[in-house]
């Protein structure tokens, strides 16, 4: 009668366990890298959106009654914003209803490569 060793793992069982564990580790690493990249993209969108909103607020003080259109112009982006290059911001004021007191303020921020665009549009009754 042969004595069977029932304690411990065989080499095949250990190798299979290591292979399954490595597949799970690789999958978790992939998930981690996707989450980190998405967080960076979201942070850049939030920075661009905040800059555009701040510029809309500033441009709101430039509106007059009756509405006077201001051609699209480049606006300097705050240096602490650190958006991916090339980053530009344009601001324009137009009169969608003629010379009435309603002004439309449009601010567009573009950044990065491939180019991402954030646009804020506000109507203001002067």
C-alpha cells in the first residue's frame, strides 16, 4: 500500500494559482491606468470650464444697452491654469436680437492635442 501525501500543494496547483493571480493583477493595472487617465482629462475639463466661466463673468461687465457687438478676440489664459498646449481662449459679444438690451456672451477655450473645446454661452439683459 502506497502512502499518499495529502498536505500542501503540488507544483502544478501553485503554477495555476500564480497564473490566475497574474491575470487578475494585469486586469487591475489596466483598470487603474484608465481611471488615472480619465481623472487627468476631467481635471483639465474642469480647469478650462472654470476659466471660461470666469471670463464670461468679466465680459458681462462690458455689455451695454443698447447692445453693442464686440468682435471675437483672444483672451490670455491665466498662467496658473496649466492646460495642455496649445491652449487658447476667445471671447465674443454679439446681439442676437438686434439693438435690444440682450447680449450674448460666448467664451471658447481650446486646449491639448487632440484638441478639446469648452464653450460657455450666456445671455445678459443689460
